[in-house]
C-alpha cells in the first residue's frame, strides 16, 4: 500500500525543503535508514540521487521510522505532526479559560460574565455526560481550572481575583455543580467550605483515596491557600504519583491542581530544587564520559514555532574543537508544540532512542563529540506527564527545571546553558545550575525563550524588561577570591550581547513557522558554508557561548568566533553532523 509519507524521505526529497546537495556535498557521507524488519541499509550518494519525489515507501517502514500512522499524518514536515495521536485533546472552551486564569498574580485575566457562564455550562454538561467523548472536559482540566479559581480567590490581589461576572456565574452554577462533580473536584473548588456562598462539608472533610492521594491532598491544602512546601514534601508527592500509568489510582485532577498551583504561587528555590533533582536516580548511576569539557544545553522543551532553532547545529560546530555538548528534550511538548531537536534528528534518520549510557559513547567518539538524549529515555516518569501538561495548558514548574538536567557527567569541566523568556526565572535557573555543581552556567533570553542569541537589532518598540540577547551567568576562576557552597571558585557576569560589535551585519532571524524541514535546510546549508543569517547565528552562538563559559581557547571573543567559522568552512562540522546520524544506529 502506498504511504501518505512517500514524498518525505529525509535528506533526499526536494519537496520536503531539504536540499539533496546539503548531504551530497560530502562525497563519503552515508546515511542509514531503517527497513520495515528493523534492519538498516546504507544509501550512497549515487543511490540517493536515483531516488525521486515519487519514491514509494512501505507504510510499515514509514510507521516505524516516524512513529506516525498513515491516518495520523497530516504534514510530517511540521512540528504539529509529532504530537501523539493516542493522547486525547482537551476541551477547547475550558482550555481557553485556563489560558486566562491558570497563571500568576499579575498576569491573570479574569473571565467576563459571558465567558464564565459559558465555561461553567460546559463543565456542567460534561459532568452530566451530555458532551461527546472528544468534547468532554478532562479531569486534568477540571483540576487545573478549579485550583486556579481557588488560589485567585484566596491569595491574589484584587485586580486578578474573581470578577463580578465570575462570581455571578459561580453563584448560578455551583448549586448544580456541587451535586454533579466528583468529590475531589469539589475539594479543589472549595477546600475549606468558605469560597462558595452555598457551603459544603465535602471540601473540609476530603482526604483522598489511599496513602499516596492522602499525601497529595495534604500538600494541596497548603498550595490552594497560597502556601509553599518543603523540599522533601515536593519530592515525596512526585515520587508517589509518577510515572503516570494508564490505570493509575491517583486522581489526575489532584495532580494537575498541584502542578499548576505551585507555578501560580511562584515556586521557592527549595521547591524548584525538588522538581529538578527528584528523579536523578531513576535509571541508576549517571554515566561519566571521559571528555575534558561537557556543556549541557537546556532548550525549552516545547520548541520553536516561529524562528530558526540553531542549537543542534551549534553542537556539531563545538565538537570540532573538543567542546562536547549534550542536548536533551522531547519529540513534542505543550503548550507551544514547536520544533525540537528530536524532531529534526528523527526526520533526518538519526536514532532518537539513545540512552544516557549510549550518549556517553557518542560524546567520547572522536568522530562525533555531541549527543542528544530524549526525556523519554532518561526520565520516563516526567515524560509520562506530557498529555496532562497539554490539558493543564500553562507551564508547570517542570518547564523550568527540566532544562537543568545532567543525564551524563564528565571527567573534565562541566557547564550548563539554558534559555528563558519571563523575567524573574534567570536567577532560579542559575541557582539550579550551581546546585548541580557545574563549573560554569549561562542563561540566555533568546527569541521565543530559546537559548540562541540573535543578530536582530532591538526595536525601539521592544517590550519592557530584559531585552533579547540578555545573558547572565557564572564561570570558574583560576584564582580563589570567593568560594561557592560547593567549594568551586566562580565569578558572575551579566551583559547584553550586541552582534554588531563583533562584526556581524544586523539581520532578521530566519522564519521556520513550525516547519521541521525548513529548520533542517537552514542548518545544513549553513554547515555547508552558505553565508547568511543562519550561518551567522550558528557562529555567534558557538563562539560567544564558548567565551562566556570560559572555555579553553575562547578567552578572546574574536578568536572564539573565528574558531567556530573555521569548523564550518573546513567542512568538519558537517562531517560531525553526518557521522552522528550514521553512528547513532550502531550503538548497542
């Protein structure tokens, strides 16, 4: 049977947006593609030329290769197609309301009376079974929505507490909801029986089912009142309930309320540490790579929806001069559902099921020197939350802490780089990096919250707050004027990187607009030496990151940038990139 994906063979199909010359420029390059039976075969440059856009691929092979079925496939070159089709979609009416109310004390936008009536009517009809399966409001949505309403009523400033319209709608619907909703939702909506004008004893008396839920309910009483938890309390809850299983006995509504509630209360340092470190030992001891330098890259897991994502290509460049890089992420993550490194690697035929131990091998391999590890392989407990996170809508604490992970350690120096967007999270990220004990740490405010610096000049109409290209961090010193808590001497820095000062012409960041193939095309063309905005962005981010982290040989910015350019112009970076795709399939 002809596959819907027969025109999307990676690296060879012009209609996919990837130029075959991008691969064919390396005369000795071979790429591996999986057969339907799990075996691998190699295509030489001449063989790849013979394949055309009319190639027909066995559908079973395509399903195995992309993780998609024919019925799932819309456009496999877009990031949206990597969402698991097995996951149920949230109710859009309630999800839109969550966008407004499941956020912080200054960002929340109270619902109008009409919006509140529509949302509560939708919830009531869903609870009564009047909505079709795909329209039902999920338990996770109910938990997030009512937890947010309770926290707003209990602790938020007047401007973001309930509007008069929300109060009128709740007064009208609560008498019906309290008779229809399950007890865990009633608890979340009115835990002390003091918010709703029609009181109920269910909330004050609710304790949950089983020991795990009882611990979660106890923690939620503190969270719903605007309070904070200790390190051990947070870790205890997370380890009790994760990973989520298909027939788990823990209430999804309670867990979603816990996750969004902690974010709305703005997590303390100890709470963030608990999320960050909770599953470090999930797979046993962390592998240690025998490399002199290792940088952990923490891009936002939900990807880019608009602009070129360059970190994967930056890693190939840095590997050419023995600066190893470990990237991590997922195939698809809400709320943005944008382009990720895993999507690009999967599209090009690389093995994306690499374990941390296999990543160690790639980092040590002189022909590669960088690696990507999926959260699916390294932290299955956290990966099990993806569907719930889509139904929560807003980012939970994990969106911050998952960027500061050490899936592999190094015998030499270690550094971390992470992207952020919302002001106020730069210091918590650096705090977590210090807690990890790395020698250097860097946070970058990039476009879309990514960690890539841009060539674009700042607009006079730019929003208030920290500008794009703001960088802050720390690095180790050779002299010991001050020692941090872990005994490492460090200096702190902050600056705004102006690419023009280093000889780059101002340019707009290339648009990709969720196109995985376009992002790959831009990156591979740059690694082939094609000058332009993508090339400049890769060079800037490789060289400037080396300099700010205090990497050997990068003490002078110009020298660091020239080193990155040479890695590209010599063809070494492209060779490393292609070697990764090939060698990733040989790992055992």
